[in-house]
């Protein structure tokens, strides 16, 4: 059980924070940037949930994903890949894959790239997707410097796919997708 009695600790006033193992690091450390961006993706998904138009199935899926993202943040805030700490698991990644395939099965194939938009829900899903991609890039950079649970990277990769397919679903199963017109913005 987590108990948070004190929110303002003043421990970070000097530009440092504590990792999950108690190690003090600068707040601009790559690990902190990675799990901070996971937190940002989680906040964007919270906003997305407000724009689902009553889609209870999508809301339940996103609620599970938000909890997974807290697991992922807990994983990333503890250096290393093992131990008795909470780690993102292969099962969580597999669930995302099943959800992607279930949503994709009813969508028409794409004939162009999709631009963010169409519906408010789809636009918010695309925003969350791009933040998840940024988190993924930061975890790749972190993994180049020190060991990271490979499932953490895999989860973020699947999450962005999930949010892309969800955006199409929220656009009337692709009927409201806004597609890229190559060179369509040129004048002259």
C-alpha cells in the first residue's frame, strides 16, 4: 500500500531527485527524463479518456494502460533489470498486442498516412501516441547507457501502435480519418 502524507519535501530544491533505489541524481538525468515522459504520456491518456464519447470498452482499456504506465515508471525509476522491484512484464505487452489486433480487425486498410484529427478523441489519441514515441526514444537512449528491462521498451513500442489504431477506431473505424495528401499544402 502506498501512503503519501507529505507532498512538499523540499528534497528536490537543489535540482536533484531520488530514484526508486534511493540513489540521488540530477533532475535532468536521462532516466528521470524517460520516466517523466512516461508520466506525460499517462497524463495525455487521462485527457484522451475525457474525449471517448461514452466508449466504455476504450475507457476500460485506457484505464488498464494508465496503470501499466505507472508500473513502467516504477520499473524505470529503479536502475537495472532484475530484483524484487515492480517491472513491466511480457504479459502486459502481449495484452496490448491482442487489443491492437482486435481493433485493427474491423478497420479498413490504409492507402495513405493518417494525419492527427478527425474527431477530438482521435486527435487526443495521436497526441498521446507521439508522447509515447518520445518516451520510447528516451528509453532507447537510456538503454544504450545502462541496463533497462527490455519489456519496458517493447511496451512503449506497442503502446504507440495501440494509440494509433485506437485513433482510427475513434474516427468511426477509419471513416473520419484525415489522410495525408503529398504536396497538398503547396501553393503555386
